């Protein structure tokens, strides 16, 4: 259980990036907490192409199979002219992990479900005020931690 006196890594923003970093650190045993300015983590977004480098990270997080189950494997990118003529074709199926098409909300949910709710502090906006004192960095934020 984290409280405000427990040293931890603070991550500003509970988007895909913030949650992925939080999960990676958490899995390494590092105390971490995500501070998100929104009052609620809503399942917003549209379709994402999750490229092979990103699915490589999902594999390391233990989420690749779950992501594949939620999305569609992409094997090639085809660029066509207005009249349907193929201008360029790029295969993306020769890497160790697949490229996927999936909804941002599904990816966000997958990541979020791996973190206990007390690792995500909602309604908390980080102000951009940092002060370095020796080896410590003081971060001013808009609310006191609970
Ligand atoms: C239309 C569109 C299509 C895209 N398609 C693709 C695609 O196909 N493939 C792909 O890889 N990428 C795509 N992207 C880019 C991808 O969505 C972003 O790179 C990715 O979502 C960025 O993640 P993030 O976590 O850094 O930021 P975000 O998802 O933007 O999350 C940032 C979070 O931080 C919170 N926040 C911001 N400021 C503060 C603060 N001061 N304090 C606390 N919380 C804060 C916000 O509320 C938000 O929840 C697309 C982007 C757009 C707009």
C-alpha cells in the first residue's frame, strides 16, 4: 500500500505511455504511482496501429496474447492510388512480434487492469514546477497526495 510518505516513482499522465511505464516499473518491483488530471479514466480513442516495436513491449509486459485476442494482426501495409493501383507494399510480418490493429480503449484497459487502483491517482494535475536540491527533485503538484 502506497501512502504519501512511501518513496515512489511518480508518473504524470495515465495514457498508454504512462500506464505502460508504470506497469514495467511495477513488474520490476519499483513502487510507482500514476497521477492523472482527469477525474475518470474513460475509454476514449479510436483505432490504433500497434507496430512491432510496441508489441515487443507488450510481450515483455506479458500482455501480447491478450492484445492479439483484442485486436487484428496486420501483415502488410498497402499504399494505393485513388484508382486502386498499388503504389507501395510493406510487409510487417517478419518480426518476432506481430503488428496489430486495435482500439485504443482496449489497449488502455489491458494496461490499466494490471495495476491496482491505488497505483492510479485521478483528479491530480501535475504543475510544471520542479526544484532540484542536491540529489533530490521536488515536484510541486496541485493537490496534496492522500
Ligand atoms: C487521431 C490519432 C491517431 C493516432 N494513431 C496512432 C496509431 O495508429 N498508432 C500509434 O502508435 N499512435 C497513434 N497515435 C498517437 C498515439 O495516440 C499517441 O502517441 C499516444 O496515445 C501517446 O500516449 P501518451 O500516454 O503519451 O499520451 P496520451 O494518451 O495523450 O495520455 C496523456 C495523459 O496524461 C494526462 N495528463 C496530461 N497532462 C497532465 C498533467 N499535467 N497532470 C496529470 N495528467 C496529465 C492526460 O489527461 C492523458 O490522460 C494517434 C494519435 C491521434 C491523435
